[in-house]
C-alpha cells in the first residue's frame, strides 16, 4: 500500500487538476451564470426555455444552417476530387495543395474580409450590370451567399486534414484499380468504393465545418450579417443569460456529435484491426 | 465443394465450358519513366487457356507489363491484343479482365459475398442471381463458410481467395495475377498456389501470373517468361527453361547454378580439370577459356581417390529434406554446390576433402571474358 502510494505520480494528478480547472472552470461559471439570479438569489433554468422564443433566434439559426450546408457541399465537391487526384495521380502536387489549404490558418479573417469587401464594392460602381446583380445575390440579407464562399476558404485546412487521414487509412489506389478492373466507371467507383470508405472522414470534415461555421463571427459581423454567432453577441448586449445558455447548448451539441463520429469511426470501416481509423486520425491531426 | 461444371454466371454459361478464353498478344511494348526504361520492346504471346508466369528480378518490368495489359498504364509504343482485338487504348473498365492484386484489395465496406458480387452489380445482374453466383464462386475457392464476413475479419489467405472469386465472377477473358501470394506465409502460399492452378485448369482461363518467386513460377505455369531490363530473355515450359536455358542470365536466375572454369578443346568438347565433357549446340572456338554452367544435381561427390577435380574442401552442408546440398571449394578457389541424397551426406563431414566429378553434359558454356 505504502509502495503503491510512493509509486503514484502526484505531479500527474496536479497537471490534470490544473488542466481540468482551466478547461471546465469557465464552462461551469457560464452555466452557473445562466441558472443563478444574483439579485434575487434564485435558481432557474428559464433562459434555456426562453431561447426558442427569442427574437432573431430562429432566423439566425436557419441562416447558419443553410450557410453550413452550402459550405459543406461546396468544400466537399472541391476537396474530394482534388484529394483523390493527389493520392492517385498527382502525388507531387500534394505539397502545393497542402500549402494553399493551410494559408487560411496564417491569414487573419479580418484581412480576408477586407479583400472581399473591396471586391464586393465593384458592383456598387456598376449599377445595373451583372456584377451589381451578382453582388446583390451574394449579399442577400436572407441568405448571404458570400458567407459560404468565404467559409469554404476558412475550413480548407481542417477538411484537407480529415480527407487526407481518411485516404491514408485505406489503400485507395488499389481499391480504385480493383473497382475499375471489375468494370466500374470513374463515377461508379467514386460513389460505390471511394465515398463508402471515406464516409467517416467525410463526416468528420463536415462536423468540423459545421462547428466552424456556427462559431464564425468576424467575417459575418464585418460584412453586416446576423448568423447565429453574431446574434448571440448582439442579443447578449440586452440580456446576458440567454446567449450564454445558447452558447453552452451549442457547445454541448458539438461535443455529442464529435463523440458520436469518433465512436462510429472506431467501430466501422476498419481495414485491419491495427490500422488507424480515419476519424481518430483526422481528429488527432487537427 | 460444388463441381465447377455447376457454376454458371450471368450469361447462364457454365464457367468450365467457357467459350470466351482468348489468347493474349503483347507486341513491341515500350514504357519509360523518365530516364528509366521499364519495358524495352517486350513481345509475348499467351495461348487461350494457357498460364504464363512473368518471372524476373525486381525492376525488370514484369508488373509494368501486367498493368499495361490491365489498362492501368499506357505503353509508349507497342500493342496489346486479346483474341486478335487491339485493346491498347481501351479503358480498364471495358477490358473484361479479372485481376488479383498483390496487396489485399477487397473493399473494406463490403462482405465477402458483396465483394464477389461487385462486378456483377456493375453489370446490372439481378440481386438474386448475383448473390447465388457469388456464393457458388465462394464455394469454389473454399470460402462459403466466411461468406458474410468482412475483409478485416478474414486472414490474408482468405482475403486472396475471395479476391480470386471476385476476379472470376465477371467471367474475364484474361485473368491477371499480380504476385497474389507474396504477402502470405509459406504454408498458405503453397495451398493457394495449388488451388489457383486447379481452378485455372478447370476453367481453362487464359492467365498471366507475375511473380519473383521462381519456385512458384516453375510449379504452376505452362510456360515461364523470364524478363530482364524490360525485355524477354526466354519463354519456355518450366522443364525446358531449367534444363536448356537460352542465356547465362536465365541459367543463373532459374534454379541454382555452378560456374566452373573450363577450356574448349580441339575435339569440340570442354575440358574441366582432367575431365572432358560433351557440348550441345554452338560453342566458342578451341582453346577459348569458358565458364561451364552446371546444376548441383549434376555434380557428383565421392570420397574415393580420383584423377578428376581432386581435393575439394567441404565447407558447408545444408539439409534440404530428401537432399543435402554440399558447398565445396575446388583447388582453384571456385565454389561448387553439389546435391546428394541426405542419407549419403554422413560420408562427407565438413572440413574433409572429396573428389568432384561433373555429369556428362553442361547446361551452358559461356566465354570467360
């Protein structure tokens, strides 16, 4: 007993406690803030019930969901063929594509949106032209299409890593050749062989995209749109508890989805028992 | 196991009575990767129903040749013909060829049955028919008990059996085997090798096997095509290849070969030590120093005093089961390998001296320059 106590590394426990406080402390504080009325000294879950009826909640949530779906669709249509080409035909292009995809990590969203604003301004100087009409579509208040286009750029590093890990987890070249040899066209091969074996990587890339779009504030705010993240901040200026409750719930939802994806990835699509699962590799690499 | 005759695919035609077995002709194939010439004018013909093994060292171009036949590579020059039809530029999905890959190529998300049925599904065969055909083929390769298992639940040998069934399911005109046994352990490799040959003979399917394992090539192929530096050195039945190699490379690549110094004599024989051997075919002029290539089983070892290659020192004795291979060093420093029945090996302890005699004829005579 004494020997086992001596063997116990106390510093490990200390590090864990410090990390736990650092990570969970703000969350616990935020939760207490949402349920405790400091003036009346009462406890209530009312903010969690009020959020669905709050002004702007539904519209901002709908807008964000649409932006998320469009972003996921565009980025996957762009990245899946690109990553396949890199792994099957153009391995030398990998470095160039990876560098391009990582650029958003080193360029501030403020700098990005400054450039986008300049380009969007061209339409204002050409009223009635197709550029003007395109600008109007891109900046529609109900569904600003410019946001998914910008978000595609912002999520590229994460989607690149997720797909790259997924493609490395299986011998995609041999699988594609086997499918082609059995008579499948490129389209059928992609649909029946590539996508099913990348399902977890696609899912994890989509979840990461969803999480980023839900939390994206800078670009939307500067361009004057009100998706979910901007609504939380704007609404928080009037009522403190409601937006914090919404933030906590959206965070919890993201965790649940991520754990679900990780669990699904560890149970299915194993090439061999020893090989890493696409989602765990993706999550590790991100 | 279900008899082969009972198996009929989507066309309703029994596999064993295939009418589609076609010959394969490769003519003047060239393929270069930058400065490296993978294929340098390869010519090869495979008769309908024949199994030809492409054998050669790493980098000789055998896999490139197979990938060109499958359509995964385009040759820089030359043509590929199946049944007389030029398919050089035909896309892989239209070539009607079954292929078993070196690495495990089963689709991880499909069960063994669905893997086998994949090609039939692509051909829009009804689900009932393709499932029954898949099960029959799985039975043919001895995998019916694992029909519902996924690839990660199968051993390497089992995966290759399923891959073979999958390749056969589409009734290919040519079956391509790209070192399908190289990742398997020795026992499974032998079993599957024999089964592949049995099924190939049963179906009468034209087959090309790529391998770097000469034992594998010699044991299953109707003919073995030995390749070197992108060219065909010799293509012949295994026994002929072993007994009458066309070039020194083939002689030394296939089987174990001794190189012993000799000189061509005036009577059109070759003199090795005090021994005079007959020569087959053309040979260098008299008094030319040559290497005499001979197999270990053609080397006789005796303990009796002799005027032949006297005084060979026994260096190593390797037990190989029925035979034991002795490595002896001749007085001129040349190492010679000799096979003898294992029950006689006790007469030749390591470190002792013995007399070496060569059989009447050498396999090949090569100028010593």
